C-alpha cells in the first residue's frame, strides 16, 4: 500500500505556512492512523525541529551520512534532503518518493517561492507517471493571501498538472490585514476561476488568525512546542487566554481539514498497477497511457483537553527557564 506526498508551500514570506503546517501535522496525528514522515526543507527547520526533532539536530546530517549507507535505512537519509539554491533542485529528493511508496505519508515543509523547485523534481524523474501508475497521491497545499504572485503560481500549477495532483488552496486571513482588495483579485481572475470550476480535485481551507502575542509565539517556536502541547503547558508566559486562542484555532482548523477527502484514492483503479505491471515499461499506446494534463486542452477535566496523551510534566520548569527573558 502506497502512502502520499504533501507539499506545503507559499509565495509570500511570513508565518502562515508554518502555522498551517502545524495544524495539518497535528490534525493527522490526532485524527488518523497515518504513518507520518516530516521533512522540513526550510533553512531554519522549525517544523522539523518541533515534529521530527531526531532528524534535525546539529549532528543529524553527519550521522546520516555514516549510518544510512551501512544500515540501508531511508529515514536516516532525511537530514540529507536539501534544496539546492544554485540548481533549484531537491537534493536526495528520491528519498521522498521512496518513503511514500513504502507507505509513509510524507509532509514536506517548503521555504517560500519553491514552486519551480518542486516542479523540476516532479519532471526530472517523471514522478507524475509513477504517481498515476502506483496510485500515489500528490498534494499541493498552497498558502495564499490573495496577492498577484500567489494567484499566478496557482494558475501555473493548473496549467502544468491539472487534476494529476490534488490542489488545496489555504486562504490565509492572517496576512490579509492590509485590506481585502487582494481577495478581490483572486475572486475576479477569470482564468483562475475557470481552472477552479473545471477541477474535480481542488479543495479550500480558510485559516483564521491566532490572536497571540509575538513573544508567546517566539517561546513556542524556540522551545519546539507543538500547539497541542503548548495549550497544556504550565507556564506563566503562555497565559490561559493564549491557550484558549490556540485551542479554538486548532478546533477550527481540524474541522476544516476533516472536510478534505485525504483518505480517498487519487487515481482510477484501472490506472493503478497490478502485481504483474511494471511502471518502467515504455508505453507504446501514447493515447491511452501517457500522462496528459486535461486542463491543457479543456479549461473548465482540563479546560483544553482533547484526550491528548502528551506528557507535559517535564516542561513545568519552562517558566523558570524563560524568566531571564523578562
């Protein structure tokens, strides 16, 4: 049984992608039995350090280079997966695909403006062909604030892939405080709207803001706390108001994510391989077997308890650790 690949991306530099990535990971951890693998390609790796800390320590990369070869363990190669700025490629990107084909559901947190990098990877080894014939779902989670750059990237994705991948448009209300004119651009772009109407694999999530002070966010990030853990933490710097804000925000996000059919098979059954099929066999009948984008021709008792078993007793001392900040 194959897993899935989920790219979480944005065009505008900010915290919205990190916020959304948190909600996606914590929703999947709590609401599914998926075998998750977290890969963080952002240079600061806050998501990786929080949700997959064993792969994102100062010595992880050095250990991986030694042990992954000797132990033949794909997961040990995760710290070696990087984005090369010079060549716009995902180095060791084949590990992402191999993990997914082994049944892992791989969440890839990308730095801003990484669309071309992912596109290069998808086409370099004809990943879309493998995705179609192995039934491996590929998801693009676009965090947008309605700005023209993000609109153009979404249109480009439909032009390249159409419904060969799943598109999720995360409407980020966090970054929209400068005005609603940007969303007017989104709603009134006729080309984009034609793609959205024609697509059968496009979903929407609206992400509200988290009313929380910047220093509180900094504490959560620096201490590598999940939101689920932060709202249970005994720490005077994370007030009951902050915890309520996190609790309410997660509840809203979990409800929105529950509406997306993540468990369904992406490809028609007849497209997927049987035990006797070989994904690397040349397709002689290009009309029936080639991977074609149809869009190219047809544009149409704890207050905050959620039965979470996280043990937070070890973090009670955080209050003392942070006292020097104030």
